[in-house]
């Protein structure tokens, strides 16, 4: 998918950019973020087992297992669900809620689970469609707070917009992204989910 995004800092500064996103079941993901001159400034490639990250500005790579801690540290993503569930939601696959603990709030199902070191992670589903709506984490350190909402689904259930935030207070960043030119069902080669 072609992604257009806007990041807004707490002081009102804005940064617009573009990215390319590819996801494939069960847990493969490739994200290339382009800078103003068109070159890749940040890349993530996940083969489902490890998550290498390349930051072009410092040309450093980071490797590690695909788990909630890596998602939170490297990508600032909420860790309310396993990585496979997030990739599934981006593919419009139904991501079933866990068996427990669940609560019903209006027309939404919500799950809560404790984070290592304190705080909690939450996920929210639409009860009628079973579609994943949002992820949120609230650790003891507010700098690690993150949330993401999957918005405006197409007829096939694919989200066309993502919205979220990272951190809190003066360091908080809010972001939103629009997904365009989404292609469904195209099988991608394994090397698409690795970095050179």
C-alpha cells in the first residue's frame, strides 16, 4: 500500500511524508519511510521471527525477536496483541479477542492485560463485525504510552486510515496515515521481508 502520513508534535510542528507498506500472513511486514528528497530514511522488515530495523540517518541496524518489547521500543506501537494479530488486522483478517479477560462496553469488546513492569495494554473490537478497532498501552512511564486506531474500513474490511500517538506531555507525537493503492492477495517473495 502507498501510505501518506502526517506527524504533529506537541508544540504544533508538523511533518508530512510518505511510505510503502506490505504485509503478508502470518506475520510478515515491510515498511519503507521516505524523506523529503525521496530516499528511504527508515525501514523495517519483519520475516515473522526477527525484526531488523534500519535507520538511514545513523545507518544502524537493530535485530531482535518479534515481540511486544521490540514493537514498543523500535516502532512505538502498542503491544496489546501479538504481532501476528496486528499484521492480520492490517490485512482485514478477523483477529479474535482472547478468551479472557473481556468486558463489553456499549457495542465494543475490550481486553486488558498487564504490561511487564506495570501498566496495561488494551485492545478493542467491534462486537457485531469482530473487526479490531484500537490498541492502547499505558505503562508507568508516560513516555512509553502509545495508541493506534484502525479507521474507515472498506467493504472488504481493510482499514483505510490509521491514527495514533506516542509518548505524553511535551514529548507527545500524534500521527495519522492514509492507506492508498492497496492490493490484496498478491503473494510476495520472502526477500521482500528482509533488508539488504
